């Protein structure tokens, strides 16, 4: 089993969490992060996303596109 080093979900092939996992090292463990643990919450719409921009706030690409902030 290849567990997420944060939440301990199985990220092994065939679990549905394999394709979006990423290699990670949190200082205590080395392994993988599942998609949920990689995601941050957008400060505007509050949806979790892995595609974001940091500019003091976390902004998802959808909010950037609708407001024109870049």
C-alpha cells in the first residue's frame, strides 16, 4: 500500500487516487500526497483546487478568469 503522507488514504494503482498523487516529503515522511491534500481553498469562492495563483490570497483559475485578476 502507498499511503498519502498526510491523510493516510491509499494512493496505490487501482484505488482511484493513483493518477493525481504527487511525490512529497513533509520532513517527517517521504512518499505521496493525494489530490485532496494537494488542494487549497480559493479565498473568493471557497472551492478546493490544485490550480491556483498565490498573490497574498489563494485564487483559483476560475475566479481569476471571471474577475480579470492576473
